[in-house]
């Protein structure tokens, strides 16, 4: 079986083709970073329009690279139905459902965050169920217990800004480019770890929820208190902010695996590519005999390979989307 996957939930236009026997046959991603950079974040209307321009050519390119025909070789079309930006989701869902109808193939609506949670299955070595997943991206910060495919328990989530959003906003305060995560990580390498000590939000409270708005405000107040904001000051603040975020995520993740007695932790989402977070989590989890799994960098950010893979799992179970174009900008994991 072969599945064509489409991802347009935010600011990446992505198409992939996966084969049950041969694995990933094509995986194409077009990023809109340059488009949104001057605004310091994603502009939904611009994102939707760019998806319209790029999606059809990208599908043609993926089919060509995989040397397959939509009508002859593809068994189903999977697309991200939510959560995400309404207009962006409608582009992928509209074209994906239409392609499935025109070629008389099943259409499979995929939950974006579920696809991230199962992204490690694209690797040669994958965790066994149940496991805990730390899902960290521009729109989401979640700790989830993955019991099996389609069965999830949310252990904790952000009460305000997602961690990736906090990175973007702090980068904007520092005059750095979008997206903020890679920029802050790069500047932090030159930062003095002893100059600033930022708070680790909510680590002194029970539970596994997160909050990053106060930390963001602390950065703003620190900048206002400085008489001179030069390159070194920016690097020092970037270092203090990254350290605070990494410590917070690590502490909560260790709590989650301890509470669930899980033997594996999966780190997924764009912020999961942060090298300091990976190194710190690996060290701390090894002490508890817990294995950390990190998808390849190309599968951390939004991509269609994870959508196609989840579509394949759904196809095997006999799932098929009704004859309608349906998106869910807000869609709970526990409501799947």
C-alpha cells in the first residue's frame, strides 16, 4: 500500500509518499520562513495564499520523484485536518479530499499532533508502547502518555504561550530573525551563563502544566533595565532564556516519566531539534534508566512524512473520511 500525505497546517507546505514495504518514497517541504520573517511571525492570510501556490506543484514533484501515478499506484490520500490555521488547513484538506474523490481513493483526515507523536515510527528504532512524549512546537507544548495508536492521555500542557511561540517573541525582542528557536540557540553559544538567572516557571508547583508568559515578561523587563544592549548582552539574555526553557522542559519531562513509570520518552516538534534540550534530557533520563527518542531533524518540524505514515496506519485499520471537506482548527488529542 502507498499513501500520499499532505501537510498545510501552518507555514510549511509539505508532501510525502510512503510505501508499506519500501518506506518513504518522497518527502518534500517548502518553508515559508522568508515570507513571514519581516513580520516576526506567521501571517495566516499570507500562509494560506502561499499554500495555494505551492501545493499542487509539490504534489506533482513528489509523484515524479517517487515514480508513481496517483490513479494507478496511490491507495489513499492523507491530509492534515487539524489543529492549525483555518485557512491553511482548508487548502490541504480541499485539495487532498478532491484528489481522493477524483481518483476514487480513500481520504484520511489526520490529527497534526498525533502525527508528531508517532513520528519516531519513521526511524529504524522506535519506542515500544506505552511511552511519554514531549511535544514542543510553535503552537503546542504538551506532555502526553502514548498508550497505543489512537489512544492518548494529556498529562500537561501550556497554560499560555507555547514554547516555540515564546522563542519567537523573545527573539523579536532581541532583534533577531524569525523563527526564533534556531536564532536564540545560536546566540546562546556565545552567552555568559552567569550574567543572568531567569526563573524556571511552575517547577515549584505540583503537576505537569507549563507557563512561559512570565518568563517572556522577565526577558522584556531585563532588556528595559539595561543601559546598553550590545551583541554580548543579546547573547547573555539568549543564553539565560534558553537555559530556563530547557531546565523547565527537562524537569517536567522527568516528572512525567516518573509518574507514569514509562521507559521511553519521545521528544517531537520543532523545538525538539534544540541540541541543548536533547543533551540535557538524555543525561537526566539515563539516570532513571529511561531511553530518549528524537526523530531526525527533518521529522521534527512540520512535514508530510509523518502525515503519510499515520494515514497508512489508519488505512490498515479500515478508516476512511466521509465525502466532505472537514477541518478542525482546535482538535483535542483525547478527542480522536
